[in-house]
């Protein structure tokens, strides 16, 4: 009798907890253009529209992205251009570029210039973007589909500028190298099982197993 009461208590206690954990806390956005659902897995809306060139030090300056939404710690949509460096003329008080930009040590032929200043930062010129392209009044607003490897947040994904500005200054990463198999694979499998357990299907499956176990134990106790 005590076993039956204990099992009933466990079922009644676990069911609400499982249902609660299955709730998805995220932002869904239907992309009419591609007919797909775009997901930002966090509860906050990221805003990376503020971009600055750092002060020119040793003839180099870095493109810095600012998360304008201070209540959001997510970097799911962080622009891939963040932290790129370019050559500049340290003798020029405006911090203008002397030609070329780099990312990860590689140089490109694009050039742009900065103008104005804000504290220790040189504000990006209103005429150019981080890629040296002509800047428009359009503010990019990017949304991305889930990563091809959604467990480890890596692989490839499709991102789209909802405002269709035609520039890619603030475009997030669309490819990210996945870690080696082994420990990463094990953690990925554990994550997959956890995500399944939190899904609606997983909750129903676990709940049915508990009911079956309870039914079997009650039947066995009756035979005794």
C-alpha cells in the first residue's frame, strides 16, 4: 500500500514539473519571404545597431559593436564584423583610414573613413559602413534560422535582413566550425536527450512510462 501511495505521489509531483520545463522561452518570427520560422532562443531582443571605430592606436583601429539593449546578454545575433581591424593614420585627429581593413589578420582592399568622436571612440562615418560600402539611412535588422547543428550551435545557418537594406554590415555569423567529436559529441548527445525530455513529445513519453510502471506495480501487488 505504501508503494502505491509513493508512486501516485511521484506521478502527481513530476507531471507539473515536466510540463513546466517543456515551456519554450524564446522569440519566434515567421519569415514570410522564405516561409520559414526564424528563432532567437533568448527572451530578449538584441540590438547591435550602434557601431563605432575605436581610437587609432599604432595605426590600427577596431570596429566595435555595442549591444544597445542593456537588458539582453545574448550574442546569438552578434554581427560577424565585430572586432575587425583596419589601418588608420594616427596623426589624423579624425582617425581616418589609411587604406585596407583586416579580420583575423587578413588584409582586404576595402577602405573607409571615420568622422566625429564619442568619448574614446571614433564614430563610424555616416557615408560608409564597416565594409567600406556607402552607408544608407536604412538600419539592418537581422534574424536567423537555427544552426544546422542546433545542439552545439555550430555549422551553418541562414540569416536575413528583415529591413532589406542591401548592406551586410551587421550580419551575424552564418557559419561556425563545430568542435571535434569525442567529448563534444557526448555533451551534444546529453543536450539532445535533455532537449527531447523538455519537448512536448518527450514529456508525454515520460509521463506514459510513469503510468505504465505504476499500472504494472499495482497489478503485481494485487496478485500477491
